[in-house]
């Protein structure tokens, strides 16, 4: 009896198509951004047109597709896909708003408050003392801390630089001088109990950061304080929606790189998230 053990997929492997859960407007916008960059740097030729490049970049960012698989299906090398992704992330991150400009924009539009919160982006655990700083005792895992501001509808306005997971949220805000910039823009921020103590200004002055009340072992909350916490939690709900939209990009499932790249990546995804939410 003769056995036929030939590989079904052949030498080149199987190629399949998949649908990206993104709008064509986002694809076209990113393609135009890439075309403008290529024209600016005088690049005469690329292995694929700008529209195809934009599709590959979005596939990596949205679905965390392996660059090697995408490269094999498009007849290019894996490092080429990685280079295109890094190039597009740099272009997108450069379009993210700075903190002072984002606050001034809200003030000009008539807004009075912003929503403040932090989240941990998980990273792959690595051995050695160099990665101990990325361990978060609060979340019991390795990751990078990111602080974000949204408007009252949950639209992301600004994200901070990615910092080691052991960094507290208050320390990260003080490093960015958040309270000073809020006062300069004459805005207030509503935050959760993790930000209690951030605003250490004069008690008689208007607070720049509004938080709820913390309970103590020998001092339970009063009924009025509980109602206040419940009202603030309802107002803060949209900021959680903003983070949910941001984490829909599966490339953030587990960041495999350093904080510098993670900062550029998160800011690039902020720009793409706002394009998708606002369409």
C-alpha cells in the first residue's frame, strides 16, 4: 500500500482572508497619512502601495497578527512589515495632543471638568532584576502604568508616558504636573479613590482634583458621603468606556517591548481610537 504524505498546503503555505473590525474611513485616512510621509521624505518606491501598507499596519495593531504571517501572504519579508508598523506608529503618535493643548481645547469649547484615571498595560514577564520595577503589587502582575484624561463623554484626550508598573498613579500625575496644568487651564478633574491626596493645595482654594471619600477602620462613611461617592462613580463611568475602546486594540494584550515604544504605541492607538469613535 502506497502512502501519500505530501503536505496539503504546498511549499508556499495557505493564504486566507479575514475581516478587520474597522471602518474604511480609518484605512483611507491612514493611507493618506502614509502617502504624505512618503512624499515628504522623497521615497520613490515601496514593495506595496500605501493602501495595502495601511491595511497590514491595522491588522497588526487591531488583531495582533504576526508580521511573519502577513508578510508571507503578501510576498514580502517579515522585517519589512515590522518596519512599516514602527513607521506608522511614529506618524500616529506625533499627532497625539500634549497635555496643556488638550486642556486648553476643552476650556475653549466651554468644558469645565475632565475625567482622570489610570490603567495597567500588561507586559510579558522577564527574569532578572531589570524587570522587577514593572511588577505591580496592586494588580499582581507585570505591566506599565498609563494615566489618561477623557471628556465627560469618555472621548480620550491625552495619555501619559508609560511608566513601570510599580509607579503609583499619584506619582505619575505629579511627574506630569497635572494639578498645576489643570489650574492654569481653569479646569477640574474627577477621579477615583486612588487619587486621594493628589491635590495638596490650600484647603480654602477650589480643588483641582475631585475624589470621593475613603472609609477608615474606626470611621465608617456617613450616608451623605456614600451618596457623594455614588454620584461621582456615575459621573466617572465614561472614562472606563474610553479605556475599553483603547484596549480593543489587541496589540496591547501583552506588550513585548520597552516603555519608550509602549508610550508611542499607546499614543498612536489613542489617535486611531478617536478616529473610529468619532466616525
